[in-house]
C-alpha cells in the first residue's frame, strides 16, 4: 500500500491537509495519540512512545511531519523517526518547520538539515499562523477575554499565514501537483503581506467592530504571561525571546511559495478575520 501518513493529523494544519489529500483520492493515515476506535485510516502515534512509530510508518511512502508542539528540543523524538522513515524507503517527507528560529532551540535547525539532506524530502519554513489570533492560542484567548494584544514585538512585522494555506502547499508537495523544481528542499511559507501586531489589531477592529488595543510590554513580562497561560517554562521563554527578533524586523518577509505551489494566492489577514466573524467576541 502507498499513501500519506499525516502526523499532527488532528491539528490545524494536519486536519486540513488530510481533507485536501482525501479530496484528491490519496490514501491518508491520520496519526493521533487518541485515534477513534475502529477507524482503519487512523493510527495511534505518540512522539513520546517510539513503539508507535514503526507501525504508523508501515506501508506509507509519504509523510507529513508535525514535530512535537511546544518543544525546544524536537530532535530526540523526531530524529529516530526520520531515520526509520529513511530505512523503510519513504520517498517524500514534508516537515512543518518554522521561519522563526527560536533562540534556545538549535535542534530544530538540525532537524531541518536532516530532512533537507535526503533527496525528495522538503522543509516548510512557515511564518506565524493567523490561527494564533484565535482561542485557544494565548494570543487569541487574550483578545477574546480582554480585547487586547500584549506584545514585546513593537512594530515589527510578521508574514502571517493561514494554516490552511500551509496545508494546501503541503498537499501539492505530497502529490507532486506543485510545478516546482524536484530538487528544491526548502520553502518559506507566508501570507500575502507582513503585518505588525498594531496593524493586525486595527484590521480585527475594522472587520469585527470590537476594539482591540495593543499593550507594549517587555520580553520578561511576555514570558511570564505565556507561563501563566500554561506554556511550558522553556518554551514560554523561547516564544517571548522570539519577539525580540520580530521587533528587529527578522520576520518582516513574504514569499510567493503558496501561489507557486498551489496556483492560488494565500488568504489575506482581513479575509481570515472576516471568515471567523469575530475572533474577539466574548462568548456568553
Ligand atoms: N503557531 C505558529 O505560529 C507556528 C508557526 C510556525 C510553525 N509552527 C509549528 O506548527 C506546529 C503545530 O501545527 P498545528 O498548529 O497545525 O498543530 P495543532 O493544531 O497545535 O495540533 C497539534 C497536533 O499535534 C499532535 N500532538 C500533540 N502532542 C503529540 C504527541 N506527543 N505525539 C504525537 N502527536 C502529538 C496533536 O494530535 P493529538 O492530540 O490527536 O495526539 C495535534 O494533531 C508546531 O510544530 C509549530 O512549531 C507554528
């Protein structure tokens, strides 16, 4: 059998990808720590349990890899998994990586290098997700509850991308429908325009009618806020420190990769906000 193993297959990007692949008639195996009982297209998979890795890979010739979330050191779990994928002859791996290099997370770079080193395997360097502006992400949760964005990124811009556009790009790469050179190993994926938090807040306000104010804070205060929201200590520090890089302009970039791979432009932030009606609304 051939098909695509979608790790993170119940998450924002993976679930959209699984839907797109199924729409193209591609066999999909959705990996999850809690697969629905009796679903032949779902498999139990846990990064923390290597015993689940081989069975998930068996028979699959392509894999979408969503590394462990909220980890500053994904290599110990993902490295052996990729080695096993190589051994089993997986011809295509698409790694969901990040354009942002977290300051204290060098193993994410090693992981990307490991993928790039294998012919046919590619890395997606995704920009910040528009979905971060929705609950349950701490950013979206703050908007929902308090109508505010607290940021240490100042007026630095990010090329925000809708996770569904990442899924569309991944789908093209996993089905070879993208008209891209076969030897390309790395794609920066962004939305159509880079926006600062104040600019994003203004768009949310304009399209929802609900004022969203921006509170400028320091990196330490931001890390404390993430910890309070339940983010693990090391990852909270990394996320906050990342905002220094945004403030310095390191994420102020856009690419044409989504258009090049899928044939259609990525969604704008305004379209995203309109679609989710009122991301700042407080439920009753
Ligand atoms: N947010 C951003 O701005 C941004 C930017 C660039 C890159 N990224 C990357 O995007 C990835 C997250 O993608 P997403 O937002 O689509 O995912 P998500 O919606 O946060 O969902 C997380 C997925 O990971 C799975 N998962 C969690 N713990 C797991 C474990 N121990 N073993 C196996 N699977 C596990 C979950 O599946 P189950 O719960 O069903 O097991 C779920 O499918 C992260 O690696 C992050 O670094 C995010």
